[in-house]
C-alpha cells in the first residue's frame, strides 16, 4: 500500500503552514510546520487502515468517485483527506486529492 499526494495538496500544505502562523493559531512558524507535518504523517501512516466513506458529489471537482477519512487533531478541529483508491501492479494506491477541515467543509458532509 502506498499513500501519495497530488501536487495541489502538497502546495496547499505548504501554504497552510503560513496561514496557521499568520492567523495566530500558532505562536511560532516552526510549531505550525510541525502540526502540518504531523497531519501529513498521520495520513500517510493511517489512511490505508482507516474506515472511509464515499465523498459527497460536492467534492467531484477534486476527482470522481472519491472517498474520505477523518483525522481528529483536537477538540475543535477534524481534518478530512479526500482520496481515490486504485491498484497498480497489484499494489493499492491511495491518492490524496484534497485536504480540508471541519471549519471549511463540514456543511458538505
């Protein structure tokens, strides 16, 4: 099993570090980087073994027939990884196409 991220998701996570720091969710940029790095590691490590649901049609703009899984980071914030799953040379590939949190997408789930 392999977990991969699209280029857009990689760009978003890089941008997310700056957003979290500038909006003062973290007092230090390094703390924001660590938070985002831990989120990515959590997704890479745990996504294949997690229960997942079919993503609502609203998310088809990021890819057709996707699934999603949730990653709770604290009492206020749950992150959602939206992904496609396919087989290549007998190996299951999880391609993460979009990441968002409950503050921005909960109303669509």
